[in-house]
């Protein structure tokens, strides 16, 4: 499906760390953080061991506690909602925009209005299983938009809601390094933003994540929380607060830094592959190529996701997509449904009582979206083959 783009320089960077015998909390981490902060254009970047860890620490920094409410999208990778659950808070899903598949700002505004007012208006936004339980403290604290597939959410509209209701904005930019929104880089659009470096991401560190923020107090808190709650001035084994081991090791930091030096090249290669796909698939009946909003001044291509039109007269919309997926598989081409809506994941259904029908736009996307093989190292003839087989499968 995807393949990391690694060079001899990347390999040498990791080997050099091993030679130094300095494997954690060393100079590579500092260098990676400084280069990353400069690349995004923020005051602070704090390295952690995954994007999920970064989201968790951002939720803590925003003061989100048990039974607090956080507005977020159900059309995402599960970590963007799980991080709210880690603090026993409640993700409030609102449906997505049918074109961008990012959180719909109009519904964010409505949900924030109703939830701040409380009472019956608020109820319909709460998960079914806890809608009628009396919970004394339920405060709306934050909005957590996701820059899905590498396209920034609509932050001007989202921030207006945040300002009106005094909410934090935590940006899940794990899929959007290098993207820009109205000329502003992803990562600068919320109070804190999180990036991730799993091997399928635009740049990889093996595993790893980076939290960025302009806030000095949050940056200091992130550094403490990732290292078992130690403050910089704490004596050895003195722990000021409850913390975690979310540290990013030196080998990973060195690989991340080495990759970051090539970020322009890596993004351009992915953009070129996306262009090949678009050239071959735009206008093909039964297929919708990715929509890039005018506000997205630069798309950072994370995946190439097409939508397969539901078959005529078909009651289950996913059937058309699944048939295409099988046909591709039969010819040796991997593809995946992407995303599976979070509210329909077994654990969320069970805990929150969600059923099909609650978020129709998200569910339609979940039924029709298909991620095709995609990476910066794909060649034009490989894209050709995928598209030829795909066109075949549709007829
Ligand atoms: C990759 C990703 C994350 C974080 O992933 P990790 O595997 O924990 O690094 C979070 N949110 C989204 C939307 C992602 O795609």
C-alpha cells in the first residue's frame, strides 16, 4: 500500500547515533525539535514517541478532565477520538463536509451553541448511551479537528466558534505535514498541533510524533509529561506531576531529522504521484477523485483516496466499493477502505450506543472511500497499471 522513502543518508544518520552510544534524550532530539519548529514556523516543537502520545498530552494541556466534552470528527483514524477517552472525557462527534470530508464548521458552531446552553438542545449531540444520564459536570472544553488525508480543516470558521465559546483548538495534523491553509502552515492553526512519523506518513522516524505550539507554558508541560512528570529543574527522580514515558529515542529522532531535511523533495514526489492518478482517473465514470478545497493552498498528499459510486439500485452502498476492492486484489493490487468511521468501531458502539444512521455523510464516505496504493517512490507505470485495473473493475 505504501512504502517509506529511505536513502543512504537516512541509514547513516541512524548508524551514527548507534556509534555514539547516546540513545535517548540526547542531541538528535534537540536538533530534530529545533529544525521542526523552524520548518512549521512555531516557537516550540516537542518530540514524543507517537502521534497518539502527542494528542494525549495536548488533551491534558487543555485541562480536559473526566466528563468534559470535546467536539471532534468521526471520520478519522481512531487515535483522534481515543485521546479524549484517555482522560475519561467524552468525544462529541459532528458530521463532516461532504466534499472535503473534514469536520463541518456549521455543525461545530451549532453543537457548541447547544452544548454550552445545556438542557434538551444539548442532548441530541451527546452519545446515545449517556444522553439521559445525569452528570453534574459536563463542560465543553475544546475542538479537535483532523486534517484528513493531508487537507487542513476549515480553521477560520472553527476558530471563530472557539473564540465565541472560549474553547481550545487541538489540531490533529498527523496526516498533513507541509500542508497550508490560506497560506498558513498546518500546525499553526490551533493552540497546539500534532504530527506523526509512522512509516506510512510523509516523513518517518519509524515511530514518533511531534507536538508544536507557540505557548511557552504548554511546551514546558509537554516536556515534563513525556518524561514521567519531571520538571527541568527537578532533581534526579523527583517527579512534580503524573507523567508518562512518551520519549522519542535518538535513533528515531536522527531518522526524523534526516527525513525532514528532504521534506520538500518528499512532498513533491507524492504530489507528482497524486497528479498521475488524477490525470488517469478524473472524468472516469463511477469514480470521484479527491476534492481539494480553495482554502487548501497546499495539499500534503498522505493517501490517495477515491470514492466509488454506489452501484445502481444497490441497497448497501459499500457493495460497489467492496467489489472493486476484490477485483483489484484478484489482480494483485492492494487497496483499503479508508477511514472506517470511528463511531461504528465495535468499542464505540458498545460504550456509547452508536448505530448506523447517526452521521450519514461520514457513513457514506466510509462506505465509498477506497485508498489506492500510494507513496512517493511509486513509478508512473505502476500508477498506470492500478488505474487500468481499476477502470476494468468498474465496467
Ligand atoms: C497517524 C495518525 C495519528 C497518530 O498515529 P501514531 O501511529 O500514534 O503515530 C493520529 N491521527 C491521525 C488522523 C493519523 O493519521
